[in-house]
């Protein structure tokens, strides 16, 4: 993590969140409230993203609160230039249970640099796995963080992260299958996560979004970061000045940021493991 740049892949997109493609841009963020009243930073607003103060989190280590998912690989997917503002992959990977409610995963997308920051510091990319509870205005976003490292990230390579179409709303086919667990299963080694109540980070800035942020980051290459920039020519990216397709952080306005002991568990992985064990025992 660097003081200058913490990239966030926010998965909120124009299709899921109701905004019309082209109706807003990252160059006119101050004008968002004019057309989208929920984007207004009132004293009671619960808007995202936020800066997360690591020394003043509300910690709950007295109990283990795991998050249950049922996710599997999907084929025949495409990566879409969503409104010229992000690269998005939609697919029916399965469900996640949070706070006794079941959410269906809809899509994942990314932001460079990050929207959330930690004590003012940003990662190089953040990926949001967006879920919805039925048809309600009740969303869950599982969040993965990436920093630039010496080698390319295989998952990003597989989804053509650095080679998406630069044409607004155009799609590029993804070869083979996409298993989101290849990311979600690798970002929770320390067995804890942060969560808080927020909003869409893009217009219409609808509230009722729970962000769950995992602290163990993955790595990506600088070439992958640069390729993503090329795929979104309408967004002004500058690595040094921390500009890109991200919204500035918002005031907490009395909200609690919780840090909880627990992991993300995948029922599909558990079932597959049990079947393997039974097969081995049966053949002994």
C-alpha cells in the first residue's frame, strides 16, 4: 500500500444502479447532485466510498461471524465496457448469505484508483462483487483489493482485464470459465473483514448498500493496470496524481465501521471436498 495510490475496483455499474449511460462522467462529479439527489453530501447521508481509519474501527473478536456463499464457475461470459466508465463482467455465479439474508451475485467491476482509502492511503485497484437481495434496494458488495506487483494476475488475464474493448458498451468474449472464488478465496488469510453501511459509488448514489472489505490484497502487473486505462479512453487516469474512475471519499456522518473476525466460506468448495474424501474412502 502506498500513501499516494490505493486503487479500488468498485463493482457498481450503470445497468445495475439505474443511471443512464453517458448521463454522468468522472469529470463532473461535483455536478452529480444536480441530477441525482441521493449524491448530495448531507449531514445524514450514508454515502460511499469512505476513508477507513484503521486505529478507530469497532472490533468484534468475541465471536466468529463467517459469511456463507454458494459460488461456482461460469462459462460463456463477456467483459463489457459499461458506459465508458468501467469494465464489467455479469454472470449468475450463485449466492451469498449476509445478516440472515440471501443475496444473488449479479456482476463484478473495477475502479482505478481505489474509491475507499485507509488512513488516506489507496490500493492500486479494487474489485467489487455486487449482490442484490431479490428485487429490493438492498445490495451487498464483497470487495477485493489489488496492488501492483512484479507479475500479472492470472484471474485478471483470464477475464481480459487489460484488453477490454475501448468502445462504449462493447463486449469482448471471455474464453473458458470464470470462477470468482479464484479471487474471493485468496483475500482472507488473516480471517477478518471490515463492513459498513453505504451507497452506490456511482449515480444515482442509492443507499442501502453493505460493503464487506477484505484486507488481504492480491497483486497485478503494471501492464495490466495500463491496459485497463487504455480500455477506458473517456476517463482521465493519472497514476501519480491518483485520478481515474473513482468517486472521492465521503463523510462518515456518525456511521460505525466494523471489523469482524470471520471468513468467507463457499458451500460448493466444501461439497466438492467431501465428495473427494468419500471417493477416496470408498476406493480404499
